[in-house]
C-alpha cells in the first residue's frame, strides 16, 4: 500500500492529521495510538519502507506474553503520523480522539510483510519483547493475530 489510499480518505483542510509523504529514512520506530472513534480501538504502526505499516487492534496490543489479539491491516500512514495525537473532527474519516499509548523502536527478527508472518522485537515504554503478526490460514483478507 502507498499513501494514496490514506490521502484519499482525508480532507486536509478540515483535519490536523499529517498529509505526509514517503520518507526515505527508516528509523525502525513503532507507535501504538489509542483511538476513540465510533468504538475504542488501538492502531499499531511499524515504520517500514518509508511509511507506517498499520493495523487496527480492537482489543489493544497485548502486554502479557502469549496473548493473541486480532489485528486488521489498514492503509499505510505517513511517517509523520508517528507523533500525531489530537482530535479528528466529526464527519471526517476516523473522527474522534487519538492519543499516543506507547512508542519506541523495533527490530525485525524473522519474516516480513511479503510472507504470511512477521516476527519482531519491540523496545517501548510499555511494550517490550518479541511479538508476531501472522495471516490467518483461511483468510485472504489482511487479518492477523498478535
């Protein structure tokens, strides 16, 4: 995914979200944003290939080892979104409050987005340790489990 899908869903004259562009630096950062939209969920984002690869995690990223959570891959976001917190106005895509829940760095340990699974280590204030996202066997959609 590139940023066209992200940009097509937003009216930048109404929202304070960053418009962004593909960033050639890859600093291997991650962010988890608490997003109180229609329903509370968390957005997990990994800086990769000049964008933030993004997943919506309805029940939040697990802090305890061995806990599985559903994660649904969504459109890539610009790297500038890593610092975004604020209000997305009513009537706009994703309307509601966004707060940074955790952020830090990450390291790939196995796989990648072109494979059925990716394993990585997080070095955040709240999240530390090894995590994996893998595609469900019978699902062609971009669903995964944490």
